[in-house]
């Protein structure tokens, strides 16, 4: 879906019925921990949370309370940036991020256009990074369909040694503003 330019944030959830209802059924089914959605909001009001989710300023975990941040050109998760407003993005994308894990971080992947673009292997339960993607935008961009501009997207995937995973919502970079070509 992301490769076809559908734009959404990553969320997770689930039901953990091992608690007070566990005696109501008998099954050999493996119970998985429910995922969590983390929201980066300006304030913790109902409106603030709804606005943050609408902006895709959120990320998903497999249940661990991992803290993360992911930015390109100082724009956060869920952002849509274009080369007309930030011309330098045609030549380099300045990617930054941080993670505060609940266990040792096994691996941090930067995903570009659905494929692993760069891998970090931290040593500890916290990690921050700066990385520049210096391939030209034109050589890596998906061609837009139906009058949409060419685009590239990035997101971050973290795996801890205990097996828990977190995914930042993507950041999209367009060749021109999305609304300018209608």
C-alpha cells in the first residue's frame, strides 16, 4: 500500500484475555501480547490526541513501551514534505532518530520505499542517530500515478533482544506539493 502512495500512520492494538476472563475458556491457543499505539501530541487533551493521529504522528509497538522519534529535515513522523519547499531534499535527506527501549536494542532499520536502506546495531537500550541519504531523489523516487507527484517514503523499525518491535509512521517526500497538481 505504501509503495502505491497510500498514506497512513502505523498503529497497533489487541485484546489480552489472560486476565480476569482466563477461566471462562479452555484452549491451547497461543496468546500474544496486544500491541500499543504511541501518540506524539502537542497536548494530552482529546482534541490534541485526535489531531496527532490525524497527522499520523504516531507509532506502533508489539506491546513494549518503547519510546522513539523519527525525523527528516526536522519534520516528524507522518509528515509530507516536498522538494519545492525544501530544495535540498533533491540531493540529500537528513534523517535523525532516537529510541529508548525496554530491553537492549538488537537492530534499528531505516526503511526506504519498502526496502531496508540502512541498518544500525546499537549496544544498549537507548540509541540516537544521524544519517544522510545522499542518493538523488530522481533515482530513488516512485513515479506518481494519476497526476500525483513522484515520491519517496521512509520509516524506522526497531527490534529489541526480547523480540519486541516498534515501527515509526512513515515520512513522505514529494517532488512537488501534493495539492499543487490538481
